[in-house]
C-alpha cells in the first residue's frame, strides 16, 4: 500500500545473539548489572539517611566531634583514623588497577604481588571498621550529660584517671577502710557501672557487692560542655559552650546527683531504641546499618579476592590465556571503594 515501506536487513549484518553487542563477555556484563542494582540499593539507603537527618528534631551529631579517637593514642584527633581507613581503601583500589594491568600483560608475578597488596588493604579496612564500631558502642570516658535544666551536652577534655577507692561502708567483699588499688581502667569500669545504675551520689558510690566507696583521681583538664539540645530534646539553633571550672562543676553535679540516666555512654547495638551518647537514636540505627552493609561488601570482596588470588597462584588463569576473573573482581572492588566515598561524606563530613 502507498505510504508504507519495507526495510530489508542484510542477514550477514544482523545480530544473531551469539556474541555480546557491547563487545564484553557475559560475565563482565552480569557484574555490571549487579553493580548497578547494588548502587541503587546504597543510593536508597543514603537518601533515607538524608531524609531522617533533616526531619529529626534532635541535634544531629557532627562527625569531627564523634569520631576523634585513634588506637593507643586516645581522643583529640578529629576524623584522623577514618581518614587513614579511607586512604588505605583508595590505595587498595590503585593496587587492584595494577593487578588488572599486569594481567593484561600476562605478568603472573605482577598480578600476585598487587592482588596480595589489595587483600592486605582490605583486611586493614575491615579490622579498622570493627575497631571503630567497638569504640562507637563503648563511647567516650565522659559520656553525654543531662544538665540541671534538662538540656543535654556532649563533653570534651581530658578525663582524670582514677588512682584508688577507699571503702567507707563494708560490703560482701570489702572491709571498711580498705583501699582498692586496681588499674585505672578497672577502677573507671566500676565507676561507669555505678553511674549508669544511679549509684553515685555526693562523692560516694556503691560497688556491685554493696560496698560504699570514695575515690581518688587525677584532675580533669580542659573540660568543655557543648550544649546541643534544650530541656525538651529539641536541637538548639546556636549551641552553648561551657568551659573551665563551671563546666567541671555542672558535669560532676550531674554525676553526683544519684539520678539514673543523667549520663549516657556510647550506642547500644543490641537495643537501638535506647538513648545514645551521640544524639538521636536514628543516628546510631543508620550508622550501624549502612556502615555494616558496606563493611559486609568489603569483607565479601576480600574473600572473593582471596579465592581469585589462589587461582592466580595456581596458574589457572595463566593457562586460560587471560586474567578476566581478576578484572571482574576488580570491578566489584572499585565499586566498594566508590560507595565508601559517599558513605564517608554523608556520615563524617556533612
């Protein structure tokens, strides 16, 4: 009929489905499909994080105030350790690129060397994330404190170490007048348990055996209270900072009040509905879920890298004449690194 035309396709130029139209292997294409779907999952989680953050009345934690500890060195190093973790993960992505490049040259020794470096970097990151989770759950020496007017503040400064306890009322295990000398960490542990239970009042505290003790400790230094919420738990538009002796007085008044709940330490992973030291409960919930989900991806990537590494060492891929398996696992590893850049930005920088 008029107005209709028929297009004839040369049978020799038609795609018959036997080869990839994008000139990539089936395995690589499926890896890209997986990475796109996984990217959508992480995107949804980070969008949810942003929505919850901007619809929560409580004062949202600031990364440099929350993550300021270094292993063996204590506090006072804002974002230093997480920056180191991020740097190591990015370097591991570079070593993976070098492993893939060595594979293209059929350099087995180069692939072994650079994949081993990538695996070591992955283990460092996973171990560091486990340490950071542990620190996040334990909290700081100070905790966050509820002041007399009901407002809540985070506390900064150097917490004076405990030296000894003196028993003023005997209990099941300690006699009156006994001086308890343990490590400063053990003494602090007893103190923290008593504070959480509301068993500290007027400079005295009750131990688990019923003993009443006073304590001897070193002086606090550079104490600072950063008041972030008012008595109703609503974030203050302008934070109030209390420093020096006034800050020490207000903090220890709360400690010695004998009221349970005036101090909160860390975030409870087993009961995420409980208040945490850092701010709204949603913050800890999202932190554990999103960083945990990413950590699972990193751990999975390390396991996959080890399996491929063993194949490289045995010469499996060299016999095939190509190292495409290294390239495919490299795509996954680069994706994990890229996702961390966004997680790092959302949780630690913004």
